[in-house]
C-alpha cells in the first residue's frame, strides 16, 4: 500500500535533496579535494638532470724551466688516466701565471724528485729522457695520490678510507688518560701553540674548535704481561665507554689521546708508540713512570713531540695524500680538488635521487622548504664548478642533504588512494547512499 504524503511535503523533500546535492557538489567535493591534496613544490628537474661532472675541469698551471713537448705530456697523461682526460688538465704557462714551478736539474748523480712549497725539483741523469722523466715525476709521484682518488670517485669505487667525511668544522678533543689515578698537570695550552700553525694552514679547507680533558683511573681492559701491544690487540685496547671518550658534539669530533700507563707499554712495529683509529682519532702511549711522582707535570718540551704526532695524524684523518713526494702545500691543493669533486658528486647524486623519488611517488609531499634547499644547493654547485671552492661544494652537499632528508618528506606525508577511501568511506557511504536513492526517486517522480 502506497504511503500518502501531501504535495507540500513532497516539494520540501525535493528541495532538500537538491540542496544536499548542491552542498556536496559545491562545498563537500572541493573540501574533500583540499583536505586530501598533497603539496608538491616545483623542482628544477631539467636543471638537476643536466649536470654532468665529466666536463668539470681542474686546470693545473705549471711552469717548467726547460722546453717541454706539451702534446707529448698530454698524450702520456691520457694513456695513464683516460678517465680524467676532461677533468684534470695541465697547462704549461710562464712563471708569472704558474701555480706550480718545475725546475729540472740535468746531469745529476741520481734521479730524484723533491718538493718545497709548490716548487717541484726534478734531478735527471744524463741518460734520462726529459719528457718521460717529467711525466713520471708529475703523474706517478707528485700528483699520483690525487689522480688515483679522482679516478676512484669517478668510477664510484668504494675505498677503505680512514679519513672523516668532510665537514666545515671539526671539534678536536685532546685527552690525557692516567691509568693509576695519580694527579698530574699538563701544559697543553702552551703546547697547542705548535699545533696552531697546522690549523692555520688548513683554514681554507675547514675550521676547528679545541677542548682538553684529563681522565684518571683509566684502567686497561686487556692484560699485556710482556708490555707489548700487538696489532691485533689494538682493536680492543681502547675502552670507549669506560674512559668517557664519547662526545655528543653536533660537529664531527676528532680525538687525540695521550695514555700514561702504570707499567711501560709499547706497540709492536711502531717507532712512535702511537696508532690511528679509523674515523675516530689518534692514540699515543707515553711511558713516563708516574708511580714515583706524586704531583707531576707534563711540560711543554714533553708534549711538543706528542703534539707533532697528533698533527701528522690529523692530516691523515682529514684525507691529505700520504707520500714522500708532496710538500704540505701540494698535499693541501690535492685535498681541496678531491673534496670539491667528491662533494659536488654527492650533491648531484642527492638531488637526482630526490627527483627520482618525487617522480616515482606521485602522492608524496614536496614541501617548499625542500625546493628552497634544492635551489640553494644548485647555486652552490654552480659556484663550486666555477671557482673550485671547497666551501661552496660543502654548502652544496649540506643543502642537498637537507633537501632530501627534509622532515616532512622523511615523515612521508603520503596518502595512497586506498587510505583515502578507508578514511572517508564510513562518512561518505551513508550520506552518499541516501542522496543517490533520493536523486533516483526525484528523477522517477519527474
């Protein structure tokens, strides 16, 4: 039996149905799109994908005091390092425009290579070929470590490097550990004046802050009855937790530890009685015979040889080339070029990975902060490519890391369609069914 309703009620039902449809279409649907939309800032994708470090060029201006066949020198370099043909280019220039000066000394008693500052002295015997000797001195001795590292970076080869990842600032912590707990002072501030010259030399690459500390009762975990620590023992010699050597500084921390044992200890096969810990710091065992000294002081004269050991370890931990053919100036130049290339490579890889991520996940958010960091990183990449600036390259990799690991992206504000359906279906289902059935009824009624 059909229900009877007055015309006014029927008209009102139709009006309500039309109003609900209008509200859902005019307000509900736009509101649904707005509340489920993902903000995706526009990234300069084409610019990022256009970068190619194969065309980045390090020019090495060299003056040689004797006539040299530049084409033959170039050909020999291409034979030795084909991967770096477009990246590392020697320019033979006059002495005024040269960064490196090569002085060839003929008719010497023995063939050898010496460096002083940026001057390279090559001694040749009468039977030595000039071009071959210069090529060997430059590519197989003075710049070999740098060239090998650049080749490894370009090929993406991993290396077992003891050096720290690059940072524009490091925290240096000098610790004195006393095993038997006897009170001791050390004139570390005065001794560090010797260390300052090394830090000044490195200021174009990075900066440092310095802290010092003394730890007493730093007992050894191992037992060394013969007083000799083997290379295998070194892996467990340091008690990082018990000696309070953990540092939570936001900057990378390089530790330099002077350890005074109760009984003399020596490290096998180590003339300096010291060793390096990869990406952590340096360690020096100083046998001083403290038990007979109730209130001792490590003087400046005692500390300076130890500080010199730490200075050499610092250079190794920062990645300076190791070898007898490079002066400190040449080592620093090589390190700068390697750092520039490495940081630019990491920057571009980060940005390209970010682009790949944003394109593969269409529903992932790309915040405006990410876009700003990307733009800043690209600006620094361009600056570093143009000027070969270590600082610009470091800023580029830092900004690219911030862009890729921006907190809103890391949180993955990511709403797949199934999630949207699961969230809104309980709300929209009943309302939509009522509206749909009333709309059908309205259409039939007309």
